[in-house]
């Protein structure tokens, strides 16, 4: 992993903060696709609206209303895994808090799309200005974005459709995603138009390149703010920790940390991770590392070593020193 980061400057980036100080910045300002790591700011807006009583986290919503935004087999089994963990079926209801937790822990894109609609895209995007995050592309609808690239409206030749997608500017692309979102919301048959035959790897690459992007510096800083416990209002902080700190449900983490929160993401070409922790002595770390434009063999390499790399940063100060020495 260390050698890969060293040798692939266009494909990798990592930033680490320790006890308020940035100790490692390896291409931290390089704009890269976030994949589902982007859901962290949606969780923040959820916490903001709960705290300001715009929404009630215990409000129950129908699973079938969330399922409008679920495209089977496109999220690595995230949405079904979330429902299974709650022992819920399509005829059941879930709380808004459970929905937000499912967005972060299980990375359900359907939950994300539902919450984006509920919270309001303008309000989600307003957090970027509020947090002084400058290197970040605007948010748009998650499921509608995935659907956007495969719905060839006129059944035109693949190469022509690829060219058309590539040439859409970001504003046009987001507008079309918003239109798809509205169709998903009101027309239960619309999602049935999805066909994997219309999603070859070239199309997936365009979709991956157009997903919301930011930098490891911005996300390491964002997680440092959450980890500080004094940046956000207490009532916001409490809800945010409920959503982000799902790793603390494991006994091994409870015995080693006061706080541990995490959100990563992936596509066929992207792997991202962002986490924060406070250990039992009060030491604080926040970290973000992103990979992009990976070949299948590189994806395999990163996936194989991903957990070990992350846990080494979390638990091994000597390893962090090595990273600082070799990558700074």
C-alpha cells in the first residue's frame, strides 16, 4: 500500500491529523471522487435538522417509500443487508434515524436518495460553505446518478451514447439526475427500465468520474471537527455520533476507544476511506485516504490490504511515523 501510494501520484492521496496537528499530507489537495464517503455531509445535515427540530429522528417511514430508490444488485448488497439487520420487510416501517444509520454503516444508496429528498439538496450543499470546504463538487442524487448513465433514452449506438455522456457538463448532468430522481419518486415502473446490458464498464467509468469529488485534506479536516466534540453544537454532535460511530458497537473497539467513526466508499475504479478516533488516553486521530482510476488488478491489491492498512494507522504509531517519513 505504501509503495502504491508512492508510485502512483495520480491515483492516491492521504492526509492524517494527530491531536489537532496535520502530520501527513500526501497530495491532500488533489480532487478525487469520494464515492460513498460523500454521505458524511448528508449525515451532518440530518443531525442539523434533528437538532433544529425540522425533522424528528423517531418519525417512522415506510420501507416501500425508500425502496423506490433501490436498484437491485447495484450497491454490493448494502440495502438488503441493512433491512436484514433490522429484520424488516417491504411492508414494515423504519425510523429516520435507522435510515440515516443504514446510509452510513451499510452505505445504502436508496436510503441516501430518500434522505437527500427529505433534507433538501440546497441545504446539504449549504454545509460546504458553512464548513468552509472549498474543494468539493456539488451534491446530486445518488441512485439517479447511477441510473442516469445506463438509461440510453433513444437506444442509440453505444459509442454515440458514451460520447454524449462524456460531453455533458456537470450542471447538465446534475439536472438530468434531478429529473430521474423525480421519475423514481412518482413512477414505480421507471426503475424497471434498468438493464445491466446498458451498463458496460466504459459507462461505469463515466459514472465513476462524475460522482461527487473532494480531497483527503478536506475530509480529514471535517472528521477532525467531528472528533473535537466542540466544533458543532452539542445536540448536533450527539446525533452525528449516533450515526457515524457504528464501529463502536463492536466490543473490541469499545475496550480500546472512546470514539471511532468511519465512512468509506467504492466503485469499480475508486476506493475511499475517512475515519476519526479518540483512544482511551484522549489521543485523537483523523485520516482520509483515497484511491482512484484503479485497474482491476490494482483494485484487488488495495482491497486485499485495505483493512490492514487502516487498522495499522489506527493502532500503530510506528507505522504512522513510517508513513510520515516515506510519504511527506
